[in-house]
C-alpha cells in the first residue's frame, strides 16, 4: 500500500508554489503601475511561507517588525513548541490552570466564541484528533474507529475553563488538548496589518499562506480595489479560478488541497469534523471567507467547511460583514449574497442561488451577531 506523505520538505515546496502563484497573481494586478515603488519580503513562519508587500516609501524596518511579531505569536500559540502557552495548557490538562499571556487568553476566548456560534463545528479542543491522524507529520495514517471514538471523547469546547481576572486557562479533563491552528494564523495577519498601518503604510498586501489581507486600495485616486485570486483547489492548468475584489479586507481559504495524505487511493485532508472524527466529507473542496478581521475569517472558513454548504452559508450570512465562496467537487461554485467574486475559469460554473438559498433557521446560530 503506497502513501503520499507530506514531509516537511514536501510541505515547504507546496507552500513555496502557492506563495509564488499568489505573488504573481497580485503582481499582475499592478499592470500599468510598474514604476511604483514597493518592497517585498518572504519568510517561512507558522508552518508556511509568508509574504508581505509594502507599497510606497516604506521603511525596511517595518518588515522586520512584522515578521518578529508573527514569530512572537507562533512562539505563544504553536502547540508543537514545548514552551508555548498552548503546550503548557495541554500538559496540565485535568491537573491545574495555567497562567498565559493576555493575547493567548483572548484568542482562546475568541475560539470558544466561534465554537459556540458554529454549534461545535469549529472546536479548539480538536487537538487529540489532529494528533491521532498526524496529517502534517512524517507518518500520517487512518486510525482505527475505536481510536477515533476515544479521541472524540476528549473534544468539547465547553470543557475549557477561563478565568479572565487571573488570565488562567484550564482543560477540565486529562487527555484534552488545544489546537489553535484554525485561528492563530488569522490573528497573526491581523497583527501584521496593525503594525503596517501604525508605521504609516497605507497600501500593502499580507499573505500568510492562504490568509491574504489587503491594506488600502490598489489605486487611491480612482478607488480601484485589489484583486485577489481564488486558488484552484484541483491544481489544474489555471492557478486561479476567479477574482475577489476589495480594499482593507481579508481573504481566507480552507481547502482539501492544503494538507493531506493518501491511503488506499483515498485522500484524507486536515479539516476534521469534531462530530464524527473524520475529514469532513460534504462535497466541498474549499471555502473562502472574506471579512474585516482575519482571525474571524479563519475560524469561519473552517466552521463553514465542516458544516457543509447549507448550514455553512447560513452561518456566514448571519455573521455581520462576512461573505463566502463555496467550491464543490463537481466544479460548481456557490456564494453568499454579498460576496464579490468574478469567475474566470470556464471549467467551473457559478450556481445562482437567488430565491433558493437554503432555509436554515437563524436560531441555529443564536450568538452570531455578538462580539467579544
């Protein structure tokens, strides 16, 4: 039995390819303004290639500050780093509360919020399941059903106890573990953009391997927005299947082509359902969410993918300022009512849902309009 195993070198190569495609796509949006000054830097961080492009007369120290901030966030929130706050919380599961940095506390609180509004489709206690499958490790494999059921017994976001005054986090039962991989990268993008704006740079692009954040407009005088390419999840001849336009927005994609392995001719991706313990199978190959906050878009794209189109689109429609594009395995595409998307690849087809959006009760997501 042969397996495709995403070793670190293979994963880095895939990240490099995606980063180059994105940079080329963004560069193509600048045709007609080739004389404009810009500064670009790419570094490997948060298990992906990160590219930051600053336009105008930007101080090179801004790049240094941005990547230092990304590294700082990773050092606190990466559960694979033994000294991170997340690893310390996991090691003390069922034993004692752990005092954490205030931004780690905030992100765990935020993760619980998205778990609540998604009915558990997004769950930061997914750690046992992620470790069991080992999709991003050297030796991924399909677990036995008994192992999956055991891992599922430790997944419950309600078993995270937070003490806001003491800034402590406690996992109520031994065997539980946090994994903020589906929200931390979005937070890093938000923090990168905050630093860029604080430095006086009013036009920039931040790409953290699937999390793209555009700052300002492509052309301020004409108010022309940036164009961000929606990556082809089938990795066909066309690297992008369409264009998302906007200024000061984040574009985040969760898809089956990002991290996966194959066993017995079946592809197993990294977007696990906390409900059954397997990679979510609902006809979707990617969900792209646009919003004003990248951490929000990061969590929402994961939740919407796990929920599937009907419930996922209802969640996105109920969340103020968020829109989504859903790509299916039959190359059909659906989008929420306010999504700005132009299809460019004729091998895909956009399905109009006008008058036929799924009637999912808003009561399913009663907290969707609240903000922490």
